[in-house]
């Protein structure tokens, strides 16, 4: 029991000494005059408003550039995609035509070779016949 009473007295002393030291520290603080308080408050409000206005203007400007830029990018991409599709279609068509031409040329060359060999054989036969 004696310890509880002693602890409660110490707590009370600690609380009193805390508030006394707290008051002493607050007396040491240099407080602003009302005029300084108004000036500082005005400066803070003005700076905050200017910053807000600058951020708003930049936001609107970047948003406008972004929208126009995205629209232009979409046009460029769609044009290049269409051009790419057309050129790939043309390339595919050209490749098909080239392969068809190559096979046709090969067939023609084979036919020409056969005709030449036939012509040579005919001319040989004629020469042999005329020599006899």
C-alpha cells in the first residue's frame, strides 16, 4: 500500500513538473506579432495559389498536346498500317507473279531446248539425206 501511495505522489509530481517546464518553454518562444502573422499567412496563400494556377495551366496544355498528339499518331499508324498491308499484298502478288513467270520461263526454255534439239536432228537428217 505504501508503494502505491508513493507511486501516485511521484506521478503527480512528475505531471506538475512537466506542466511547469512546459509553461517555462512556452515563455521562451518568440511569438509573431499580428502584423507578421498576417504577412506570412498572405505570402503562403499567394504562393499556394500561384503554384495551383501554374499546375492547372500546364495540365491543360499537356492534355491538349496529348490529345492532338494521340490523334496524329493514330492517323500515322493507320496510314502506315494500310500502306504496309497494301505493300505486303503487292509483295505477295509480285512474288506469286515472279514464281509464275519463273515457271513459265522454265517451261518455255525447256520447250525451246526440245525444239532446238528436234531442229538439229531434222537438219542432221536432211544433211545426211542430201549427202547420199
